[in-house]
């Protein structure tokens, strides 16, 4: 079975656990995923089967679209709900115009410091292992690309927005930086990966649908088609959503 499965990873399981279930259902052991999602995140997880494992790097380099909700009145060491949150006192909540201005300022190429609880490796060890051991890792900034950010709803303290970004962007670090610029807290409370390049959540397969399919191979985009989709024509980045 050679090709790409556009899987909708549910909340509550790791990307590795999702991959294990796909292997059991399809019977294809030679497989991997292109870019993991935390257990607290859901959405597009591309599973490369058979010969398609050679496309993992190309897929990880594709632009991604996320929709997320941030709470601006709290923070946590992980900048999400994995660890206990702490309330951040804010005398005057920022206006929608102030929020929009900060988000516009984050678009483009910039440098981002990954969260201390990320999987970035230091001397062969993931940063989150050091953080959990009480040793705060010092991580270097990494260059990232934010193509656009679109606000769907702002109702203090919750900010619901969508972002198109390049490889290596941490959404919870982006929320941390938004809070720092607004002089508020910043904690990710919900995250959905809507797209990876041309693969969208609207056409994803759930594990339940895959399990009940009489022919799991029907869910897989053949290797030749996957290569053609990634190169002919080049992937076009999704456009910014239209303002309501």
C-alpha cells in the first residue's frame, strides 16, 4: 500500500498512537507521519504508507493552516492546558483594533523561541524532558514564516483566530508572543490543523470511518498522484479568509 492517507487525528491521543491504529487497520507496517500533533490538538495528520515515506520531508515543508482559541487572561508553563494555568491580571483588556494591529505585526518572516516544553532537542534530549526534570532549557530562536492571521472572533478574554504558517511554527509560542505584545496572558485552549499544503480537514478520514471501510486502500492517495499533487502545479497557499 503506497500513498498518503489524510487522517483526521482526534483529541486525546498522540500522533504515534494514531499511526499505530492506522497500521493495524491497513496492515501496512512501513509507514510514518509527516508532522506530529499534540494530544490536545486535532485535525490533519498525514500518514505516509509504503513508498510514500520518502515524501515525509516534502510534506513537512508544506504551508499549514491552523484554527485556534487563545485565552488572554491566563498563562501556563507550556502555554496550553497541559499544565496548570495561572491567572494574569489585566487592568484594561485590549480592543479588537489593538489585537488586529498586533496580529498584523506578526505576519511575515520573524524569529520565534520554541516553548520549553517542546520536542526541540538539546544534545539529543527533547526540551520537554529537561523542563519536566526541573531544568529550564535555553532554546535558540528559529526563523518562521507567518503568511497571514485572520480573527474569527474576539470576546475578551477569548481570541479565536486562524493562521497560515510555514514549517517549525509553534502556535502556542505564537499565542505567548501575542500576549506579550498585548501585555496580557496567553494560553492555547483549542487547536485544529485545518490543512497541510493541498490536504484539508474537510476531506480527512477519521479512524472510525477507516475502521468500518470495506476497502481501507480506497482512503489512500496513490504515490504517483501524491507526487504530482505536490509538484505539478506547485502548491498554492490558501488565501486569507474573507472578513465577515
